[in-house]
């Protein structure tokens, strides 16, 4: 993916847990693909970022969204629904990155057109491996749409 005219990959991480944010940023920092990561901490902030509202008027358009389900203000499922209903946003791949292993959550997210559902492991090394796997697939293998 880094061959996309040398343009960095824009990633939006929607995560309210500071520890998970730190681990994800650390794993992606070592990426072979040049990426720029923006972080928002709740569902309302995520939609403001994506729609370039208020303080996010100059925010970059992400190439991919890593979305937690358990968010304050607006749940990840609600954010996913809003993204996939919005003509300007629905083309952006959304990877659900959550601790939930609940079958109902998995079914709901795919029903609302999530592109992938990944359960976050509790173990540090396994968490890093999962993030690197997401990176390898979504940033190295998959062809993302041009903005």
C-alpha cells in the first residue's frame, strides 16, 4: 500500500481506553507502511472527525477506521451504522477492534457492513500480533480506495 503514490495511509482509531490506544500506536509506529494515525475517544467525536465538524474542520479523511464497540456517548455499532448510511463515508473500510466476543455483536456489526471483526487479546504480545496482522492485511495486501 505504501506504493499508492507514496501517500501515507490515514488511519482513524476510535478508542476510549488509553492503554489500548498506546499499544495500538506503538504497534503501528513500527509499520513498514508510512501511516498517520488520528485518535478520537468517543462515538460523537468520531463522527465529528469524519464529517469535519467544529474543531475537526481540517481533519484528514481516513483510509481505514479501527473502531471499538464499547464507546461513551455513542456506541461503536451506532457509529458504524452512521458511517455506512452516509454517502460520503460508507466507502471507508471499518475494522471493529473490540474486547467483545459476543456473537450478537459480531452479527450486528457484519449486518451493518463492518469490513472485519477482530477481538482484542488481553495479552500484550498477542495484542501487538493482532495489530500487526491488521496492518499487514489492510495496509500491505488490500487495495484501498482513493479519496
